[in-house]
C-alpha cells in the first residue's frame, strides 16, 4: 500500500517506511520489517545479529553495513519532518 510521497524523490513510499520500519531478511529467506529505533546494537558473530532494546535478538542475512545504510536512509527520509528549535 502506498500512502505518502518522499519529499526528496517525489516517489511514493510504502506504509512500512512511513511508520518507521526497515525491511530485513531472516536466514530462512523470510522478509520482515523491524523498527530501527528499537535496535540497541548490532553484533557480527559471524551472522548479523540485531539486539533490540527489549533484549530480543534477530539474526538477519543482511551485512551490518547494509542494515546501517537502511537505517541511515530511513532517517534521511524523516529529516524534512523533524522540527528544528
């Protein structure tokens, strides 16, 4: 479902991106969305492991740098909506 327009590219962005989620892939190939604001840290053991604020862990196929790039891209999309004081 498309719900908004990215102010930088003028392309529609999916709901999952609008609501603060990034797509990652489990080792079995199943894709799912995760809230990047809830990631406490990322471990490389050798698989990429996302450790959440809740203590729960997710092992994903993406390299740590790829996850960080997805988080960075998400935050850049938010930047126009952040109120500067």
